[in-house]
């Protein structure tokens, strides 16, 4: 069995229980030292065979898979969640083509970790009800379908989470402030460097000062940029309907007086 496990954003206690269990039972682990702190390997048993994928190609990685019997417990440890920029699909295709059993164990994304570090909710009534995850094209421009660039999504507003783009601060700011953008120079932005790592850095800024702020961090990797009005300080312009007294749900019913009454929520076990 090959388990593609999300290691979480960095902190060793932010891997899921299932992910930690897979590491504890693995005979072989392939991990990226450049993206996953070594402390996460503390969940492994003594004597585990470890390969650092930081210098490996896809061919090198699948060669490790191929060199072990199909019943060997192998963990491919991905940073964050494997479904986001994890180069996962080609590995799953190899497994299918070679009749190898595999599974995906989801992980805590750096997006969730960055929002927590910034102490922000990404979907705020009246400000943003959508979150778009994207990146600049750069050297991998061939991977970017038409219409999926940062500028295209900036035209819609909402909350933008930009991965893998800190090395080109001026280009990123220019795309966020393009002629069709819903963002303005004063639109709030937050830079989160190495979310949940010991040297985590959180930099509140604006879109108009984003390039300057990115350069000041001197970070080019493991950096996430959040953009949108949901990042503004202060009370939201309106409250969430879900918990408003006048709003009914399947669990909270309106009484004749106009207030609501709910089912008892306390449980004893």
C-alpha cells in the first residue's frame, strides 16, 4: 500500500491522526525536507527507510515504490494537503498502471494555517463568500490553462489565496491591480511566511504595498499571500444569517413570538 499523506503546514502536531498512524506503520517514507520539517518524522517508528525527495525526480520517487513489494507500507509525505499543488495525479497514474494499491490521507492545508495565523475568517458576510486558490504562472506557465491567471481571478474579487509566487513580488502586485481588477491599492492583504513553523512570520499589508512588503520578508518559498476585503480589521458589515435569531434552520425553529427555539444541544455520554 502506498499512502499519499498530507503532513500539514509544518507543525508536527498539525498532521491528522490518520496521517500519524500511517507514518507509524510505514516501512518506507519519501518526504521533502525543503517543505516538511524533520520533526514530522517523529511519528515514524525506529529504523524506517527514509528518502528525501527534495533532490529527486518523479522517476526517482516511483523507482522507490517499484523497488519494494506491493504489500510494503510506503508513505509519500506531502506538505499541506496532497490535493493542492502536490504533483499527485502523476503518482496515482503510476500506481494504477502498475497495479499498486494506494490511498490519499488529507492534510491541513497551509491556507487554513495561514488564515489561523492571520487571525482571519476568509468568508465574511457582505465582504466575501468565495475563496480562490491560484498562483503566478512563471516557469511552469505551460501548466496554467488560459483564463486562470491571478489577473483573471482578481477581476472577480472575493478572497484570493496566492501560492508559489513570493519570488516575483512586482509581477504579483501588478496582476492584482490590473485594469479589470476588483481590488484596489488599499485592499487588505496578508503575507504569511512558513505558517506554523517556529519562525512563522505574518505581515499585514495592502495590495498597493504588497511588493514592498514581500521583498522585506526576503522569503521566496513557503509563502502564502491572502488578498481581499475579508481580511479587513473591525466588525463585519453584517452578521451571519445562520446564527441570527430570526433565521430558522432544520435544528432551530421559529416560535410564535418571532424568536427561535432549538433542540436540546447538551449531550451526556
